[in-house]
C-alpha cells in the first residue's frame, strides 16, 4: 500500500464519519472544542511537524522508536510532542522529566492508553493495559503479597535450581539457547505463580501462552486479519482462535494451582479470600486468574521488555565484547572461586545493571501543564529509557517502570536475571567455548 493510498484511506474514513454524524449540536460542541484545543496548541511541547491525517508516523521507527526519540532529543529537548494517526504521544527523554510526571504526579499519570481491539481478541483482562481504577488496584494487592521484596527472597533456591538446569540444556543443545532462556524464565514464573513445573519446550501450558500472544499481534494490528490465510508466517488461523487460546491460558494453569497443596500466588490468594469453589466469589476468581495469567504471559515471552529478551541482549553483548566478558568472569572467579557456581550469597559482590529500551506508555486522566507545556488529557506518555544512564551505573531504577505502574515482579525478575547471567559467565568460562556454544 503506497503513502498516497494510506492518506486517501484515512481521508475517506474521516470524511465518512463527519458527514454521517454532523448536527448543529455537534457543530457547536466541535467548534468550542477546536477553539479550546487551538488555544493550547501553541503550548504543546516541541516536536517534528506532523503531516495531515497520519501525523508523525514516518518520523518514528516502528521497530525501534527509542532510536527516533534519541535523534529528536538533539533538536527538541527532553519533552517532545508527536502524533501517530489520532494518538497524541508525549516523549519523555530524561529521567528527571519522567520522574516529575510519572512518579511525583502518579495520581494523574497512572492510566494506560485505551486499546480498542483488546476486547475483540480476548486480552481485556491483562494488568499492563488495565485502566487505572479498582481492577488495577486489586491486581496490585494480589501481586504485592507474592512479589514484594521480602517474599522474593523465598524463591532464590528454585531460581538457582532452574538456572543450573538451563546451563545443562545450553551445554547439550547450544543452537537453541534462546529457547532455553525462555524455558528458564517461564519455569520460575510458573513455579511462583501456579506451583507448576515445565516439563519441556513443548509443555502444554507454555505453548498456550505462546499461541495466545501470537494471536495478540492481530489485536494490535487488526488489518492483518483481512490478509489471505495462505500468506506464510502470519498464522491467521491462530488469530481467529485468539479468544479460545486466551481462555486456555487463563484456565489451564489456574486449574492446576487450584488443586495443589503447595504454596503459590493462586493458591495463597484463594485461601486469603476464603474461596474453595469458584462460585464462592466469582468476581475475585476472575481477577486472580487475570493477574496470575499476566505474570505467566510475561514469563513465557522473548518480547523486548522481558527477562528472556534481556538474556538475549546479554549474550549478544558478551559475544561482541570478549574483553568485557573476561573482566566479568575474572570478577566472578575472585568472589566465587573455581570449584562452584555463583549463588545469591555472592550477589552483594557481583552487581549488574538490567536494561530495557522503552517504558510501557502511561496516560493522564486530566489536562496538565509541565514547564509551561500543555499535556492534553489522554495523551500517551512514553519514557525513552536508554537516555537515562549507562551500563556502568550501579542502579537504574526506572528500568522496571515508574510510579504506580512500576513492574510488580521486578524483584523476582531482577533475581532471575542475575542468577542466569552469573551462572552463564561462571560456567562457560572460555570466550571461544561460550561463542561456540551459543552461536546457532
């Protein structure tokens, strides 16, 4: 589809909407809204000039928007306004600005942009896209009981066990190291959330999440569903079954945990709310399923914001920077010695820095002003985190998000990432051996 065709499509759609819904009353309200918007338009943060209908879609790399934002920062500064179609996007290009808005004004900036197709594809329950309200607060309470820093300490033993198992898998099947990372992370999350142990890469529970998230792609880009089913790689049959896949993801592991005598997020929540049968409190059961499945979905993915993706980034960094790897391994040898692998007792002497490129967007529930700039209600605020520090910083707290939307599983995820990185470096000690074992 050419640019001209895209412009014509959106122009036709907008014209159809206007001509079919225009009334004198709408004219009066719209004129007043336009005057109000125009009075603030000159006070919006600076940014690239949008084109009609499409906004700045050609100014932002779809696969790496943070790169575009870093380039824009040189011209427009730390607070940038862009527009993609009808989405108003405020880019926060410094930790100071992100902290001022997303942390100190979290009462206003803790909402999420509304995703129209989430209901259609069965993902309306997911915590990351939940609007700021009672459902979101219930999920936070459920997460706090299991993922708070004190509780996270109780999972260290199983995290190390899963990390050691991952080393064996990499040793015997190095070509599929990315899949081993995924199984490691998912094993920890499913163990904590459902007391479920993954049997293999083809585990039914693990694959349920993969299928559901593949179908979610078509929730984000519904026009893909109109393409012919024979196009390779699209998996349109999976997309058409999205809601069933999502239901499987919600039900399969929950049913396992509901019949388990071992402690887990689900079993503990059912006991805390005195639920022995789902009919005892169906509304709370729905939220327990949703919050647990959100953690489960995040653990069964290689998307850019997950621990598995961070391990892939770490692998690439070590293979391309052998001197850095050697220094890290020398530090591990100094602390641990040569006769054992690292454990969490070594953590204070072996810090590391996690990294993700772009925070999940926030949204504001009311109009606001910051440094003289107007931020309209419902804007999408994206924090471009690569600009906030370097990999030499001891701590980068923003890596897990901001304010009331900060990742509830950050303590468990942080510990999983550390155990995997430390064990990989401690086990695959020779650079050439490590390169050979992880080069597919």
